[in-house]
C-alpha cells in the first residue's frame, strides 16, 4: 500500500509539473502573439525644437482710432449720400451733403458785415490823423498868437514906464495876452481829446473787424459741416441713413456711416487666468482664422489689459496681439482667431510624435521596437507642440518606436 501511495504522489507531482510547464508555454506564446498584434507605423526618436504655447481664442478687432462713426454737426435734410457699404474711401472724401441754403446766406451776411466794419476802420484810420493834424495846427497858431501878445505886452509896459502910452494901452495888451493863453489851453485840450478819440475809435473799429471775422469763420465752419467728409482712409462698414432723411444735430451727432481702416487691425486674445502668468509683452504669437484655415498669421504681444473679464464664472484677461506682415484683404473685424503665444523655447531636445505616447496611470509609455520584440517603455514627457512631444528621459536619440493604431491597442498587455 505504501508503494501505491508513493506512486500516486509521484504521478500527481509529475502531472503538476507538466501543467506548470504547459501554463508557462501558453503564457509565453500568448504574449508573443499579442506583441505581433500591434499595428502602426515605425518612427524614430529625433532631436528638434519644442515651443511652449498658450493657446486661446480671440477676436480680430479694429485698433483704437481705426473705426470711426461719421455723423453731421448741423441739422437738415440729407441732400446727397455718396457712400455705400463696402466702398473704399479716402480721408477728406465727401460722403454726404446736408441742405445748406440758410448756412450759405449766413455766410454771405457775415462777409458783408466784415466788409462794412473794415471800411469803417479804414475811415477811422484815414480821418483820425487828419483831425489830429488840424488840432495840432490850431495849437501851434494859438501858441504863435500868445508869443506875439506877450511881446506886445512887454513893449507896452516899457513904453508906459517912459510915459509914452497911457495905462489903457497896457491893459488892452494884457487882455490880448490872456485871450491868447486861453486859446493855447483850449487848443491843447482839443488836441489831446482828438488823439484820445482817435485811439478809442481805432480800438473799437479793430474789435468790430475781429468780431466780424470770427462770425464769418463760424459761418464758414457751419457751412463746411454741411459737407460730411471721411476723416480716415478705410472701408464703409455700415450706412445708417438715407437720402432725403432729416437729421437733427443736438448733443450727439447722428451717425451716417461707419468707416473701418482694415490696415489697422489687432487681435483681442482672451487668455485664461491659469495661463496669464506666462504671457509677457513682446512675446511672439501666431493665429489662424476659420476663413483661412490653412494660413497662419504672425503677431506679437503688444499689451496685457489689467482688468479681467468673467464669462461663465471663468476669469479671462484681454491680451492685445499686434498683427505683423501684410494681412490686408484677408482679415476683417470680428473674425474668430485661434491664438498661440510662444512663452518658451527648448532647442535640441528629444521628441516623438504625440500619438506615440500612451498614458498608463501617472506614467507615459512608448512602444519601443528591439529586434523582433516590442516592449512598453516608461518615459517622462515635457512640452507638447504641433503633434510632437518632448521626452525628458526614458528614450535615446535614434531609437525606433511604434506609433500604434488605436484598434491594435485593445486588450494588449506587453512585457515591461
């Protein structure tokens, strides 16, 4: 019986050993079979440049001063509207005309008033000096008469001492001298008054001319306001009035048309608060718009607005992108732009295609070909750009890797 038991134990041990060997063989062949199931293209680990990007969405906008609403400064009926949507206009070009017969009449009146005041001033300038000269001549004559009467008085007084004339003759000489002195005083006062009057009249006449010129300039300006001109070069983006309509200019001018200078555009990029710390002025940027999906436009960070905008409880900051290069005829205001701001550059680093990296938990895995075998290699990844991923460690330059198809990865459990 003991022999039978020993034989049974040995048979059981042999069967267990055979079962274990069969299991090892099955697992090995199963793994090998799985490795051959991975399908995909072969690539290599190469060195290249990786940029760190902040990708966000923005809108093409006109720069400050590049979009102008053109209106009327005077009230009246629109006689002519010379602009239409999409029309290109130049600065100074006439875009509308307001009725202005009354304004023209006021201008003519102001011109006539100016001419009258100028004639009055000229009359003052002409007659004033003549009156002054006449008053000065009268004063000189009075002084000469006074001098004669003074000499006559002295002579009469000398003759009276010699008892050659009567006292009556001396008295009459003194009287004549007094009259002459009074004439001199009167002529002096009249000359001063004439000079003063001339100066005052000239000031008034000059002031009247200045005021008349101001009224004329105001009338001319109001008449000019009736002709509405484009203030900038650009394209008419909207028209909000029609010929024959009456406009009333009050505190705010009614808008006729809106002009946009398409050569002065920018991108208002809305960057999430989690990324704004990496964005700096003067950083390079690129962007695309849906209208030209295959074309990339270049720009540079021009300004970062300090105030935030909250949309759906998410905080964004407006980053102004200055557009570089020639973009006229392509970009238009309000186009949606996908913006990439370059916040860092790493050169000569190991890179692989992004689709070659698989995430397994907290690790990245890349399928590496070693002869006929394929194994999953843990890697540490860095920055990602344009379908390439930076490899910090785990791979070497020149290694062959597999970029698998998604379908070939189902239920695959390779050796690690």
